[in-house]
C-alpha cells in the first residue's frame, strides 16, 4: 500500500507528465497565431514598398488620367448619377498619387481598415480572421491587373472608389445588428437603400442585401420574420433603383445595378476588369451568412495560413508585370516633362537589362534547332522561342526617336539602337493614338491633331489632368489666349498643377516669351507646313510617316527636314530617301553626313547599281563590305533565326535595320 505522502508525490508527477505537451503546443500555437495576426500589417507594409519603389510610374499614370477640381460644377457633374459621391471621393484621393509614396500610403491604410472592419462588422471568429484578407486581395487585383486597360477607363476614380464603396457596403450591416425589432430593421434597410443608392450606387445595394442576409444568422427571430426581413431587402434592391431612376436623366435604367463599378470604353475588357471588384462585394453577403457556421477547429491555423498564401499568390499572379508597359509609362512621363535625355536613358536601360537573357535564349534556341531541316519544324521552334527575346514596342521606338530628334541626335543614333515591334501584352490592342497620340502630335507640330485627340479623350473617358494640360498647351502655342485661360483656370483649381497653370498663363499672354520657352521653342520649328485637320485612322505612326512623306512645305525648317529624313529612312523607301536627303542638305549646315545616313546612301546606291558622289567614310565602306561577307558566309534561311547573330555584329548599322527590321505592325 502507498502512504499518503507517496500518493501525493506520484500524483503530482503524473499530472506534470500529462500537462507538459499541451502547454508546449499552446505556446507554439500562440506564437504562430500572433504571427498570423501581424501578417496583414506586414503584407500591407510590403505592398506599400512595392508600390512606392516599383509601381510608382503606374500610379503616376493613374493620377495623370484622373481629375479632381475644387469646383461646384465639377461636383455637380459627378452627382448627376447614383454613386457619384464615390466618384468624387475616389478622385479626391487619386490626386495624391501625384506623389506615389503618399497616395500609396492612403490606399494601403484603407486596405488595412477594410481588413479590420470586415472582421468586426461581419463577425468573423478570431480563428478565421484570415478570411478577411480575401476582399482586400481582390481589391488589389482589381487595380494592379489593369495594365493597358488604364487607358480606356471611363473614369479614373477606380483606384479608390471601389474600396470606399466596399466600406460603405458594411454600414447597414453594422447598423442592423444594433436594432432589435424586425420592423425597425426593415425601416433601417428602407432608409439606407433610399439614401445610400444615390450616394454609393451598387455598393449600397450590396449593403442592403448583406444586411438582409443577417436574417439567416439570427437565432432569436421567428422563421416568418426572417423570411420577411430577407424579402424586404430583395424588394428594396429592385424597387428603389427603379423609383430613383425617375429623378435622373443621365443614365439608363439597365445600368442601375452596376453604377459605381469601373466603367470601360471597350466591351471586351468590361467583365474581366469588374470581376475582382464584384467578387469582393459578393464576399460580404456570403460571409454574413457563413460566419454563423464557422466553428472552433484544430485546423484553423492551417486554414489561415492557406488563405494568406493563396491570397498573396493570387495578387502576385494577376499583377500586370509587363516590362514594356512599364517602360512605355516611364518614357511617357519623361516626355511630359520634356526630359529628352531621360527618355533615352530609360529605353537603353531596358534594352541593356536583357543582354544576358537574350544570349541564353539564343543558346537554348540554337540547341533546339540543331539538326532541323524542314521549314515547318524550323518555323514551329522559332515561334516557341520568339517571346524569350526582348523586343521593344512601337510606342517605345516613337518616344525614343522623338527624344533623339529633339536633341539633334536622331540621324546619328536612331539606327544604332535596338529596334522592333513587339505587340502589346493586352486583351485587345490599345491604339497608339489613344495611348500617346496627343504627346507625339504636339511635339511634331501637329497641334490640331493633338487637340483633336484630347477632345476624343474627353468624350470617351471624361476630363483628366493630361487632356487639360495638352489642350492648354495647344491654345498657348496657337495664341488663343481666351481658350488657354479657360483650361488653365481649371488647373488652378487643383492641388498639384496650380503653379504650372500660372506659368503657362504668363506664356499665353506673351507670344515672344512663349517662343523662347520649352516645350514651345522646340515645337514651333515643326510647324512650317500648312496647318490642316485630317484623319489618322487611329494609327499615329502611320500618320506621322505619311505626314513627313508628303511634298515639302515651301519653307521647311532644318528640324522639319531632319525629321523628314528620319521617317524616310524608317519607311525603307529608296526614292523617298533621296528626296528627303537633298532637302536635308539644303536646310542643314552639314559638315559631315551622319553615319546612318552614309550607310543608307551606300546601301541604296548599291541596290540601284549606281555610284554616289556623297562623301562616305572609309569606316562605313569597310562596314558594308564586312556585312556582305558575313551574309555570304552565313546564308539566311529565316530572318528570325538569323536576326540575333547578325545583330551582335551589325545591329548598330542601317544595313541590319533595312534587312532585318521588316513587316512591323503598328497599332
């Protein structure tokens, strides 16, 4: 038998052994749980860092295509349709993307608020709080997957407005939990829907539906009351928009149930762009119902981890990461600042960053092509490897050539740089005229065409800082002071463009001062032709090529003839080249022909089997002979196959451009 002391000793030992493992596990789970609770804030900080460092040029473009004015007429235009308050608030916050670090802080903070309120308002249990990251992730995807779609948004409030709308949809849910009587809940829903729909559009209706869904989670309501509350919510969603429609004249009744959602000018984009925002809204009623059945489980940490991993992976997977798109935006921003050297630096940096990857792609392709004899197999393999090689878009090339022309370096350097015509990584090709037309046309002196595309932009996508700036510059350069004042007055009602507007106002009042300041002093020399309005068929590059191929104006400037010769060389048309060359020699004080011009002259003389009396350097003749020898030693069976090895030896010559840069598609 055991003594009493022995019994207590053994019992104590037994208890210690029994409880050691659970205590250790609890500590482990507690630590892991704390990490998961902190994870949303860590992810928010990471998101801000990515936006501020890598996404700033996209944020700047979103801001550039938006508009907020401290003006009653501006506010009244927005509230002419339900959901207008979201548009005003979204545009107000979007203006701070002018400073990407600041705008991204505001956006990320709102995402954190979204996460916290989703947990509290929808009453998600602590052990399932990771589910609240899903709508935040969807809102991020909605904006950062946009890509080229940013150019066809009807309103640029989409960056903040859906996020604010999501928060608004949570309001009636929070309120309905505070009302005990069923009739009180019904009255609350009616008041919210009648007031909320004009302010928040579709988001208010989602709030009504979600609040009505709380009937399924109530444990102290009669079945008939639950059904009554839910049907009341559904009826309000249908009837209130129909009733309120009679007080508006600026939208269709069929649009009532998606007012406030991003609006696109291209139908093919609509569903894909709206889907993330619609899914985020769908999360609210679904989680309102599901939160009641979420029970304590030993696997909740695993579930939360999986939710975080899938959400982060989805954001990264849908994030539009096309480098050419990012380069186009960066070059466009530099063009807006007339920083021509920056335009070239951005382009060359992108090209240089692919030197090593292109070499690896060529080695892999060469290995795959070894032993291939049939043309069909050759074409198939070349097609597979084609996208592994870097190739710039036509928009990048046009920005680059424009910058070189402005610095009088185009005829020396344009054909020494990498060329090509990679199509946009986009659902449908966004026309160059819509993306960059107003910039290119203004800088080439086609100011009326620039103004025309500003008007098109206003009609299709509403006013923006960008369109107002270019319309103002058009008016300044055309000395239309009244129109200039009209546009500059708008910009004086903004936060970040007031100073610019004041400076332009001085130039608008003094034509001599205007002619001596950028960008006008570099635009005026191109305006030596008879000003006219024609149709570019939405293809800026083709239009510019046609413009400079037309008969010379009576008194061309040296800048105009330099551009004409560059475009003639781009056309690869021999008669046009000789015509523009002789005009160029007449207006420009040429001591020595640019190397690319010498190469074109030598090549075209050879192709025409004629001699030329133009002074050609020995280096150019030697380079041409070396090119011909290399061609004889390395027969070309497919241009795509031979382009890379030829580019490594002759990629900085016009010879390479003429034979290998062909069949480019503009858009």
